[in-house]
C-alpha cells in the first residue's frame, strides 16, 4: 500500500526542482517554450487525416487468438509487411497465463525472451505467474545489464527444460512521472500543488494535480513517458534488435499492453518503415481493452482518473503524440536518435525483422 507520505516525497522533490526553475538559477531542461508546447499538446488536434487500414493475416494471428488469459495479444507483423511473422509479439501482462497459454507462448510461438515494461510497483503487486516462475530475471531495476547469451529457437512447453529470459525495464515510475508532469504545468498551477504539499495537505495537492492529469489525457501521459524513460526505451529497442538478429521471438508487454507497449510498438514500426496509418491502426486495436494502468498510481493516489479517457486507445491520442515528437524532436526517428538509438541501430532493427523468402506472409 502506497502511503500519502511517499506521494508527498515525490511532490516535494518536484517542488524542489520547480523552485529551482523559477528561482535565481535558470533551468536549461525546461523552458517557457517547453511549457507552451505542453499546453498546446493538451488542447490541439493533429492536422493529419488518419485512415484506418486493414491488418495483415499472418500465421501467428490464429495462434495468438487461442490465448485465454493473455489479453490484447497480437503479432506486430499484422501491422506491417516489413516485419517477419513470429518475431515480435505484443500483449498485456502474461502473469495470469494458464498452463495452456504457456504451451502456446513457449511451444507454438517459440517465445524465448520477455521484455517487461511494467513499473516496480506493478511487478511486486502482480506476482510472478506460471510463465515467469522458472524464468531467468534480468535487470530488475530500470537499467538492464548486458543481454544474456542467446537462447535457441527450439523450446519446450516445460519451462524448466529451456531458458526463458525476462528483461525488466520500467517506463513509468511514480517519482519520474510527478516530477516531469508538475514541471510541465503553468507556474500558478504548479505553485498551488507545491504550496499544499509543503503545508502537508497532500489530498488537496493531489486533487489539483488530478484535474491537470485528466486535462492532459493520454497525450500528456505519453509525452511524460517519452521525456522520462529514454534510457529504458533505448534499451528495449536494443534488446528487440539483438533477439531478432539471433532469430529469437520476443514478447513485450506492460500492464494492459496499451500505452507503454503501444509507444514501443510505434517506434519499432517506424524503424521498419510503416506508414502513420499502419502505426496508428495497430495502436487503436487496443481501444477495447477497457482498463487503466499508470504504473500502479491509478490504484492509489490517482483513483480519480477519468476512466473514459485513460481506458481507451483512440487514434487521435497517438496522432497527437506523433505530432508532439515531430514538433519537439523533429520526428520519431529523431527522438530515438536523441535517446541513443540512432539511424544505424534503427536500420539494424529493421533489417533483423525483415521477412526472408522462406518465411510466409
């Protein structure tokens, strides 16, 4: 259970940074232009005219549909023909996977790596589950060490007979989220939050923050993740590249497979040359998940989240985020380069995922 004191600590940290920003020492990290961009992000609509496209029917499509307790699962190859089927699977957290689901994941899909994007809080509260019970855990904190030696494609339905490597890369942690979000707010609003926090009236401070979080909606959440989880996103892209080059299948997921998973999927699809329509169509397929997941914050201090907003995956949310990436960094490719996943690495990922003549589409 998260205590109000822990939330207060996060807000106090944000308040300290906020005070530096508006005190004698100017901040180079957050400027007035940054705050104006964030304000526009919350209110503007993308000028791009989105057209939903048909997804591709690949052999693994019929396999992922057989999963019973692993929801929102699909092969990323369904979104783009430049990706070979059976290389990258996205889904919600597989912690509730049944024995039948594990057989599908390990034997039929031949998954040998898991990239877990959940927060530390979520991993602790969700438990391990049958799939990850016998897995080799790598990188429990936000930075993962070097990738483990490659795992062969031949796997067994018995988890004890073949290695399954799990990489933990949290994209949404409480302290990082609050710090960045409060720094993005107008001065008067942020000052109120810090003021009530200092006076130990955390509930009032959270109430004000809650109003702003709901106003910002999904684009605000995504821009905050992009601004605070660059090293983790870069590492995730590196892991996907190395697994694909080794001919392995990776399952990547967050809590419900919609927001954090959707951002990583959008970057992979961008590397592979997918169109905006293909990227957004893949994202919008999670629109009917009907659940909210903000790293566990939605279960504690942010119970007032607008479920009608945060449980959805409307095309406009990702379109606005792609526009934000273009306005702030020059585009999605440029954003990836800014976090350390440059053009050469992007080309490596695309090449490693490209279908061969022997692979059916």
